């Protein structure tokens, strides 16, 4: 699946309303971004979440790989390696590496 197919998949997906508790200043910043981009709050937050998923996934992968190398976590090595495999499956399922940064 290329990025255009992925984009179409997400754009055609059904929206689901959720409740979100968010810091007032963060929301003010998001509202200011909305003005710059000409988007509504929902689209802006959705975009931030999508790009944040890639960033968080890559950060976690890097951190866990560093844990494996750290002697302090040697007793957790198998657990971390298992979690890294789960993370890799997640990345493949959701095409995380194709999401623009």
C-alpha cells in the first residue's frame, strides 16, 4: 500500500466521536494552528495524532533497542525483544513507515 492508498483508506473511514481532556494552553495552540492552516479543530487534532503515532512508535523502538544494549536491563531483554516484535507487527499492519513525518 502506498501513501495515497493509505490516505484514501483513512479519509474514507467512518469517524467516531470521542471525549478528550486537554490542557487549555495546548488547545489554544491547536486553535492558533487551525487559523494558520485553515482547518477546523477536529481535522487539526486528527493530523497531529497521525503524525504523533509515527513519532511515538519510532521513539519507542529506538528506546527499547537501547534498553537491550544496556546491562541494567539484561534481565528484561527477552521481554523487550518480544515487545519489539509486537511493535514491528504494529508498524507493518498500519504502514507506520509510510506516514509522512
